[in-house]
């Protein structure tokens, strides 16, 4: 009974019965024309012969049905695999030639073409994902359900945490809204970040690409370029003047007989050397920076700090933490901020070094016992310094180095006592 539920089987059974009816009618017509009377009762051998012929015809027709059915089933399995984007399945033709074999060959050729297109698409998707990952601009991808499905490491600048911790979040949950146009809900973020939006389709799924452009960073880059151009001109002119002046002063100093003249030459030469050192430090802004990220444990950082500043009374608060930074740039930043803390603190003060992880962010804090921060607006402005002998380059370079390592730096006042806190924060690489 199950066989007759299938239209193809009913079709073959109907044709088989029609064939038997035609054969019986043909025998009757031929017997009538030849004047042969067909007996009502036939001998048993004749009856068995007729039944055997009918059974053989039925078996042959069933075999043909099975081969036709197998061809359709193989085509169906292949189409089902296509729906699942599996184009590796190939159907073996049930007939070696003819239209059915031609159909299978064409379907297999189509599978090869779709497989090649899928391979190219996967490669393009991989390259795009790798490109997005290395860009310094925060990028977010939302699926058609408006859930976050991908981001890059630069998203740390936005959320101060790796994007993986925000996976499957809706835009509103991370401070974004898509209506009427994509923008940040927070006014301050909306002033700082310009949001660009576009859509794309991949594997029949629609996605939203959201790019967040840091306006402040763009302005800061333009400011850096302006400083670089200015420093190149100033450095060239000052070095061209200082070199002959220093040489002449050294020769005159050897001829000076009056101790006061000798002391005056020393002061002038000292100021010349100081000016040369000043220009050398600022020339670092013109040098390209190559960042090589490595993993440093909190214990390694703690030992490095205590080794660099052996005369400082340290209070270490160490938790399990790993920093993914460039060791050379990171050490330079540590030297800058710790020297500032030492110079800001009175003699005999204790500096506190805290290393810990919070919300997948590796944090280093240096706490001093100085007078604190008075002017927050000018902290990272080049040439600005509250120290009489300061050059205004340390914090500016520190921020520049930290941002090259995808981190952030802040300087605030302590809440428990007088003093300042310099905090360095770097995203923890989850993968």
C-alpha cells in the first residue's frame, strides 16, 4: 500500500496495467482475424506461461521504476545539500548515457561551480575579517536580529573592554541606537565619535556594519603632524646654530683664565647641551613606531619597575594579570610616569604600584603622595609642564605610545588621600 502513495509508483503501475490490457486486446483481435477460437479453459502449462510472461514484464517495469526513482532521489539529495551550502556532494549517474546521465553531469558541474564560488566567498570573508581585526578604527557587525556578532580589537577604545564580552548585545545595550540614524545615545560619546553605517549580505543573511570614527583622534593626528612639521624646522635650525656655537665656546673655555669666565662658559655650554637634549627628545615624534606585542605577566612588570627604581619605597599590590604590550614602549611609559610620581612626591614618600584585571582589562596604577593634579585640560598638551625644569614631552609621548598599543592612559587625583593616580589600561586578548 505504501508503494501506491507515491505518484511515480502509481504512474508505473497504471502503465503496466494498461500494457496488460493492450496485450490481451491484441491477442483477442489477432485470434478473431485468424478465426481461432480461444478456449475458455486453458491447459495448466499454457496458463503458467502466460502468468510467467506477465510477471517478467512486471519485474522489468519495476527495475526501470527503481532506476528512475534512484535518479530522482540522487538529484534530491544533491539539492538538499545545496540548501545547506554543501556543494561537495556529487551524484553518480544511474545511466551511463542519455538525458538522465546528461542531467546528472550538468548538476555535478553546477556543484563544482558553486563550490568554487563558495571557496572564493569564504576567502574574501576571511580576508575582510582579518582586515577589520587589524584596523585601529572601532568596527562592529550586527546580524539581522540586531545582535552583535563581530568586532575588532579597536572596540576597546569605545567600551574599555574587549568586544567578545559584549557578543549578542543589542545596539541599545552598548549605547548605540539605529534610529533615525546610527548614533551614540550618550551626548559626550556622540560628540567624540562619528558613526558610519552600511549593510551587506553574506550567505543569504543581511548584516549591519557600524564604523565609529574618533573625531578627537583625527584632530590629534592632525595636531601631531603639525608638531612634527614644526619640530623638523626648529630642530634643523637649532642644531645648525648650536653645533658651531658649542665648538667655539669649548675653544674659548680652554683659553679663559679668569675663574668667573670659566664658570660662565660652563653655564652657557650646559644650556647648549640641554637645548640639544631637548631637541633630541622632541625629535622622537618624527620617528615611525614599530609595535611588537608580547605578553608580560604582572610579576615581570613588578620586577622591572623595582629594578629600574631601586631607591623608591614601593608598596606592591599584585593580582594575577597579563599585559599584551610592546615591552620597549611599555618600559618607556613606565619610566616617564614613575619619574613624574617621584618628582611630585615629597622625600620619603611611598609609591604604590597596583596591577590587576577588571572586566577583561589589564590595569596598572601608580599612586603618589604629591600635591595632585591641578589642570586636567593641559596634561597631555606638548610643551606644557608644571615643573620648572619640565619640557612637556613625557606625558604626551606616553599617551602616544600607549595608544599605539591599543591602550589608554589617565591621570586623576586620589580619593583616599592627597596625591595622584596614573592609570594604564590595556585590553586582555581573549583569543
